[in-house]
């Protein structure tokens, strides 16, 4: 007869805790944890320091223009009157167009190179070729855009203007080649490697049993991809999109060469525009007046804030989707 007072305890963190580890392993684990805390603290400190320095340098413009700087359209250097709205429009507009181009193409590349839709050797060539674009300097993209891409896209723009210019406001400006649409598509090509590479890696780590289980229940391969694989990889894909958007918002030289560099706001995507990085590259070295320098630094602060808000919004979206999946 077994004793009645015999009790079997289940393993818990208390009886399988860190005290049972070898002292050297325990010390290494704690050291690694402290190093991670320190690295996180340094990252936050650098972010706060950058924000403080930028705000301090932008203080002359902050005091003179206040929040009205965000909605003012005037940018007059001789009269020292500055407004950021056309530049915000150009930055966000070109970034949005780049995503409209890069997301479907990048996801298509990621799906083709991660799923067994093509032979392995062909998938490797496509993935390598797309990722190779990330190594090309932005100034080369700008020169290619100016000398090659603009002559290619200009006939298309002229056709759209001739056929739909009087009906569709997006095509209501007579195109010259340079403009918001050209800059947006060029940015889309530039951020394509980042989005495609991250999305591909995310799709590759989706468990294989989800695919086989879905197809065993009667789903086709494409139904499995769109209803099982992509929803499972949604959070990682959003991370790739945000990384790509971050590059698009901060891109300078390529955009400067093809966007037209004009401080205006127009519903037409054929109109020339101006982005925050482009105007900083063109005018910061020539700025002399304290207010002018402050206005340019104010633009840096706006771009910094936009990037931060985009990342916070993406994180909130991912957590919302994850919460809905768990419920």
C-alpha cells in the first residue's frame, strides 16, 4: 500500500528556478539580461537626445511661427516667411504613392520566392536580383530616374492628361516628366527590396503544417496563401512596410532629382512638388538667418515626429490584429 501522505508536485518556476542553474550559467544569463536593459536604455536616451537637440535648434522658428507653421503654405526666404504644409504634402504624398506601388509588387515577389510556385533555382535568382537593388546608392537611382525613367513615363503621363485631364483631378496638370508621381514610383522601386526581403523571411517562418492542413481540408494553394499564410504573417509584413516607409520618407537625393522642387499643393500627381529631405539638401547649407535655419530644423522635427507616429500606429495596428486573433 502506498503511503497516504505521498504527494506529487508539478514542476514550477520555484522548484525549477534559476537557483538550480550552474553558477556560471546563472551569472552569464543575468549579465546578458543587464546588457539588453542597457542597450534598450541607450537607444531610448539617444532618441530623446535627438529630439531635444532638434527642438532646441528649431526654437527660433517655433517661437515666431508656432503651430501655424504646419498649415502655412508660404515659403519666402527674402521675407523670412516660412510654412511647412507644401513640404509635408510632398513628403507624405510621395511616400503614399511609393507604398501603393511597392506593397503589391513586394508581396508578389515575397510570395513567389517563398512558396513552391516556381523551381527553386528560379526563386533564388529572383530573390537575389531584388535584394541586389538595395545595394544601389540613391544618387544612382536619381540619375537613372532623371535620364531614363522620366522619358519612359512622360508619354504615359501625356496620354492620361490628354484623355482624362479635364475629368480626373489627379491628371489635371500638363506633365513635364518630373513631379509627385515620378518621385513616388521611383521611391517605390527603391524600397521594394526592403519590403520584399522582410516579407519573404516572414512567410518562410510560417509553419508548414498550416499549409498542408489547409490544403488537406480542400483549399487550393492560392486560397491557402491568402486565407492562411498571409494573415498569419500579417504582423511581420506590417513591420516590413514600416521599414520601407521609413526609407521612403527620409530619402533625399533621388527624390530631389525627380520631384520638381516646387513648393505647391495640387490635386494632380503630375505637378512638381517638394519634400522635406529635398529642401533640406538644397537649402540648408545656404541658410544664414537664424529664423531660416530654425525653420529648416523645424522641418526636421516634423519629419522626426511623422516617422515616430507612423511606427507607433503600425505597432498599435499589429497589437490590435493579434488581440482579435486571440479572441
